[in-house]
C-alpha cells in the first residue's frame, strides 16, 4: 500500500490532527470541520508532495492555516446563537472547583483551552503531539526561537491559570 494513499494518511494522522484541531478550536464540531477541511485539501493537493516524510508536517501546517483563516472569518463575521438573543435565555453552568492538590488531564486541557492560540498551539504540538521545535516552527511558520519562547511563556500562563482555579 502506498504510504501517501488517502486512506493510509487518514488512518495514520486523523487522531493527532483532531487533538490539535480541538486544542485550537475548543469545540468538537469546529475541530471536526478543521480536520475534514485538511483532508479535503490533502485529497486535492497531497499527491504533489515530493518528500513522503513531510506529509505529517504538511497536514499540521494546513490545519493550522485553515484554523487561522477560519478565525479571521469569524472575526469579520461573528456567529450569534439564537438562544443568546432570548431575554431570559439559559444561564451557563458555573465551573466546578478543582479538588485541592489534584490535577487531572481534563483540568489541564480545560486550562489549556483558556490560553490564547499563540501559546496553545505550540504547547499542544510540543507536549501532546510530540513535535520538535523545528517542526513546530515550520507548522506555525515562525522562527524556532519564537516557538521556544512561546512554549516557555505558555507554560507560565498555564501554571497561573491552574493555580487560580486551585485557590479558593
């Protein structure tokens, strides 16, 4: 089977692309749309890739660019939920406090989703997707030094968010 066949690429990279998309979009539906659009682009242009070892980077870069494009569109044309227009609409449930000195994966992911995308993307790619600084720099189209400083600042901000939630 060809390493770059559509089915093989989807089977190998779907899960990690979806996790990255979810960390960026903060919504399962939006993450699914981003991954679907990424694979759509792969179906249309993936055959042009000469170096098979670059498929993963190409997919992550394409997904990130699609996210940025979607975010720009959302800034220009904000979505408004109909229920939010109702005068006596349902209230949002308050966040439950974390148990003292206990941190689980869901809590860390919730804190990660609160970070600005500038820091969330490199942290997710580095810690959850295990990309190198060089790969992250290529995916995000920024210098490697910028990736390192964003990861460092992102960790500090993440720590601050977690400590705020733990403090009664």
